[in-house]
C-alpha cells in the first residue's frame, strides 16, 4: 500500500491588510482588546477580484510549481471552503480550468467550516491509500470578509481571507500516518453562517465565542490524544504543531497539553487572523518556505469549527 505524502505546497494572501487600528476607527473596539484576547494584529481582506476561486487557483499554481509533477498529472481536486463565490461550478472546477487540466478528473468542494482542510486531506488520503489515484490537489480557500457583519465587533475582528494548497502524492515513503475526523450537530447554534438565499436578514457568521472557546480547548485536547494513539506515537515524538489559527489562547492551551514549547508551534494568526479552512495550509506553506519544517519531521495538524466539526492528523513530512 502506498502512503499519501506532501509533495508541494503553495499559498495566496490578498494584497490589502487591515490592522486593528483601522478597525478601532470604525468600531467600539481596541487594538489592545483584540491582541490580548485573540493574538490578532492584522488580517488580509480580499479586494473585489480576489474571489475564493481566484485565491484557490493562485495557491494551487504555486503548490504544483513546488511539487515534482505537472498539473496534468493530478487525478483529483478538492477545495475546502465555507465561502465559495459559486455553489457551482465548484471552486474545484474553477481550479481545474485555471490549471488547464484537460482530463475530466473528479473535482469537488468540501464543506466542514474551519475543519474543511483536515477533512479534505483525509478524503485525499483515502483515495491514495486505496490505490484509486496517485496525485491529489487539496486546497483550503476562504473569503471570510464577505461572510461578516462588519458592524458586529464580536465576529468581524476575528477573521481574514486567503488560500493554501498541498499536492499529496502516492509514495513508498512515510506520509500521513493517522487521521481522525468528527462531527456533532450544533444543537445550541454556537457557530453558524446561514445561506443568503434562504435567510437574507441573518446571512452572516454568528458565534457564541466564549462557549465555542471552551469547547474548542476541551475537544482539541482529546483529539490530539486520539490521533497519536492511532499511530502509536507519543507527544514527545512531535516536532511541529500546526494548529487551526482561531485564537492564540486556544493554540497555547493545546501546546501546553502536548508539552510542546511555543517555539515548536507554527503561529500565523497575528497577521492573518482566522482564515477558516485556509489557516492550516497557509501555515504549512509558510513554515515550509521559511525552512522551519524539514523533511522527515513529524507534524500534528488539528482543527475545530462550525458544524460542529473537528479533526486531527499526524504527518511525516
Ligand atoms: O474557528 C472556529 C472556531 N472559533 C473559535 O474557536 C473562536 C473561539 N472564541 C474565541 O476566540 C473568543 O471567545 C473570542 C475572541 C471570540 C472572545 O473572547 P472572550 O475572552 O471569550 O470574550 P467574551 O466573548 O467573553 O467577551 C468579553 C467582553 C464582553 O463584554 P462584557 O459583556 O464583559 O462587558 C464583550 O462584549 O468583551 C466584549 N467584546 C469586545 N470588546 C472589544 C467582544 N468583542 C469585542 C471587541 N472589542 N471586538
């Protein structure tokens, strides 16, 4: 059986950055509140032309460029997003067109909010390890700024836009070692983003932040134990934690649980905010390009989001 191995990564961030000071001028908030409660100083906000599909295509082009394959070698395209600019053609079909892939390979979007990238990576892994395909392009792309009520200080300061992509390839080498996914219907409506077509008056992200925070810390703590047990590894084996970037205090709590110093945690939240399904592939690409993460090292990725959905994955890079 072949393993699913990270072959290349890429990412895209919108040109415009919005600082906490910019928000202070428009909202009843402060740089100090946002930074101390969340770890965020600024976030990238997409301009009109920087749609979710545009950013997905840019990140995908870079990931293919960084890999040892050509676009036409790709057998499957998956885009994790909760902010598509079209329901169909899917974001994945837009990427297929942008990469000029002439074969009618399967391409579809994955909807699992902030956990979307971990979900899409797990799907890709199943396709590869079953021997169905050799190369999968997995993308997380989000325009969170278009899903926000910019007068709601409890949500609009938290999110940002961007995209990250990974080419996963079948290989004899070690790759994804274990993966675990979960979902449980959000009975309490803690985190939601209604469809504009059916609920136009409340078609923005709504969140009961404090309750989501507590749930995220507990659940993420359990899921990292579960995924490590699945691959018979110890906390001390992990070289890098690449967490979903929702709040620096959640990230610190998970690092503490893993006995990992923050120097072994990839943190991008300060200048990107929470980019939902794009946050892990953005952090992964950033740390690979900065040569912080080296081949052979053990990575733990984990995420928690709307649904509620959550998951974690151990990867030998
Ligand atoms: O990615 C998907 C998963 N999402 C998450 O995991 C996010 C989880 N939640 C969080 O990150 C945090 O709960 C928040 C950052 C959203 C909020 O931080 P908190 O420490 O839980 O604050 P809080 O909601 O308990 O609010 C504390 C106070 C409130 O005022 P009162 O009632 O104490 O007077 C809020 O009205 O802070 C107020 N507040 C703000 N003040 C200034 C809320 N938002 C702001 C703001 N600026 N932007």
